C-alpha cells in the first residue's frame, strides 16, 4: 500500500496493488473527502495505472467544480456525480442498465459509468417503470441481447422481478432511496427485490450503482471473444 504524506500523518492509503490482485484498480469514494483530497487521489491513481482511467464517485458540487478547474483533462459526469481521469478501456461484453424513472437516474448513471470504467459497454434504457409496462415490453428486444442487466428502481422495487420474468439474462437489482414515506429511504425496494419470485435476480445495497457496475462489468468481460 502507498501513503499520501505531506510532512504530516498519512491521510489516505491507496491500494495500488488492487489491480494486480483483482484486475481492477482502486476507486476514489468522494463522499466525506475534501476537493483537494479527491484531486490528489485521482492524480495518484492515474499515475500508478496510466493504462486505465481513474474513477472518483459520490462527488459534491464543490469537488466536481474543483476537478474541472484543476484537472481539465478529466471528464465530469454531473448526473452520476462522478469523474474519470484518463482513457476508458476498450469494452468487452455489454451491460444494459434499465431504470424505472427519471428520479433513479443518478444511480443508473453511476452504474453505467462504472461499467465503462471497468471494461464493458453500457447501454441505457430509461423510464420503463412498472406503472407503464408497455414501455418495458417495447424495450425487451434491446435488453435481451445484453450479457448482464442492471435494473435500478425505487418505490416498491418491483421492476427487477418483472424483468427477471421476461428474460434469461442475469439481473442485478439496485434499489434506490426514491419514494414516499413508507419506502423508508429505499428499504421497501430492497426487501421487495430480495424477495423476488423471479429466478436469477441478485441485489445490491440501496443506491449501490457502483457495486452493481463493477459486478456486471466483471461478468461481461468474461464473455468469450
């Protein structure tokens, strides 16, 4: 492991060996870090892994602004609240990210960007929630050809079950914290997805777009050439 030192105690220890162990480099989790810290960590990761884009997630408005100022070569995704520094890898395999509604877009965008950073292609299928099933059925030919599906939904979290009943493609369900009071910040969606009666559905934590993206990309990358 490496240490960030500035004549003071180390404030961050980057796992620069992660890429060797797992095939994927460490990512900067921006929440709780200052803009200066995120910029410094992105630079360190980029220098350590010049062949791979460095990724920072869960960024504040101030941090996104600072990245744009200090790292003009970085690409900031204001919807995903994330940034990449460096060239994205050549994609292998395809992941379709299906989202229930516009309010789920931040999590869906985080998942899609993570998929691309971790070496797979990402296709977005937006606003196909269960309140209008005709929209989902119209999109079926598109997601049937993917290697993996990430299904992002809030409210009662029914969308992954419906998708799992329509296709044999593996489904990674992501509950979001979108919903009214009885949704309990995504807990209702989480429990609904965990209790899905459709086979082949696995579930991440609430708002876990990054986790779903990593998992899906690793599956898609293993597709035979």
